[in-house]
């Protein structure tokens, strides 16, 4: 791969990397010492220049950092999810200390996401089994959404600020709608069993080879992301190494597509902001892979059934490229929102952040 930049985080193992939504030359990395088992964390704010990737600012925390999100209302602010259950808001114009501290989670805060629509709130998920809604201007949470088990990832719908999603250790994708009454299951509207077969419609679905999809053994779901062009489609992945996409309008319909190829657990997935069918995944197998879910490809597979009704076919996604320059678990990956639509950043436990042109993978 010809186009690649590198930044090292000596003594700190990265857990997440995010591009700024304001600048194509700015990104941040959340890290932890001793692989996040014990010790402090450090937030690296990086800038791209003619001299390469350089650290413009760093912030220390007393515990590991597991995730981060840039503010949608202030280009110099970002939040960090910490291992002590706190969330800290840092400002690049303020030295050393956070400008706000949010601490209600009883266990590790593992995921944070800023509201991309209203821009006035953010959410967090924790190993304590809850998702919390926050305002950056107050220390107390606005709302708590119970999940009931270790919740690895939470996110906002990219087009509807009232829809919140989460994935968790119980093999489920949950959808919360804040427009519903709180008495209605704490805003919970859908629970999609990620590893279960289809139970609606025909009652089953088929794989591309014609065999019946019978589901899989339930496993922890570690990551998910909303499609930026089709706001009813979500990609999930986790311990069983398979990436699946779902349509939240049909929670009993089973997966729309499945992408296989990773050799160990998938730690992060991210849909491309530039194409409706492209996503990238980071895995404990030390690789980052670029995929198409097959939604833009013609589907000619038909399987005749006695009733004459056609069962749904689970699309087989295709791997378009492989980036294998990391030498340890890859824990974070993100797309740059700007430019021609190909640059990604990945981060791994090898204490490295790599910036590379995914378009070069697609070109072969």
C-alpha cells in the first residue's frame, strides 16, 4: 500500500480513533496503559501537516480510555469514556484538566456518541448494563435506558435524534425511541436477536448458496454502526467474527447480509460516509478489512418453495480489501468525512495509529 502515515503512542495502547467532523487534518486517539488492565489513560489529539502526523495536545486521565467522540457544537472539544465509569469533556484550549466530568456509571464506560442532529446531547454505554443520555452543560444525566447486561456500544441514528441503538453481551441489538412514553419499557421499541434465524414472513431465510439459514450460537456483540445513506440499516459484529446487517423495520426478518473472513473477534465496524454499501471493520486478527454488503449488486438467486412464496435470501457480502500492517489487536477504525472518499485511520494495541487510503485497496 503506497499511501500510509503512522503515529506512535509509546507506552499506551489505543482503543479508539476518530476523525474530527470539522477538519480533515485533525483526529484523536483514546489510549490506555498496560492494555487497559491497570493504569492511566492518555488522549492524543493529532494534526496532519507536511511534516506528517504530529501530536498537538494530550490529556491524561487516572484510568484507561476506551472510546471518544468529537463535539458537534465546538470544534475544539471532545468527550472520552473512561475505565472508572466517568466521561470527561476536554477542550483543546484548556490545559491539562477536563472542563466537565460526568460520573454516574458504576462500571467501565465503554462507548460514547455525540448527537449528530440536534448536537446538544451525547450518550454513553457501560459494562453496568445501562445507556445514559447527557447534556454537555450539566453533570447529571438526562435519562437512563436500562439494558440489563454489559453494553459495549451505543449510537444515534444519523437522521433521527430520537432513535438510540445499543449492542450488548446478550447477543442483542436494541432500538430505543425517545418519542415513546417512558412507561413503555423505558423507550425500548425493538430487540433484534443478532444470532437468531428469521422468524417473520416465511419463517426462515436462505443463504446465497440455497441452504437454509439456521442462525448461530449466541455470542457477545461488540460493535455496531448505522448506515449513513439508509437509516434503517445497522451493521453489527462481535465475538463470532461475522459482520451482519439488519433492517430495524423488520426485527424478526433475520440478517440482510453476512460478511465472513475475519479470523478473530471483530472489535469495530464503521459504514463509509461516501458510499451506501461500503463498510470497514477492525479485528483482533490484526487486520482491517473493507467490505461491500452487496446491496448495490444485482441479486439473481431464487429458490422455489412449494407455497410459491419466495423466502428472503441473506446476501453474501464481499471483501474488497485487506490492510494488515498492524502487529497486534486492531481496536479502532474510522473514516475521514472529507476528500475523495477513501482515507481511514486505524489504531491497535501495537501502539500505532495508521492513516491510509482505503481507495487504494479497492483499486487493487
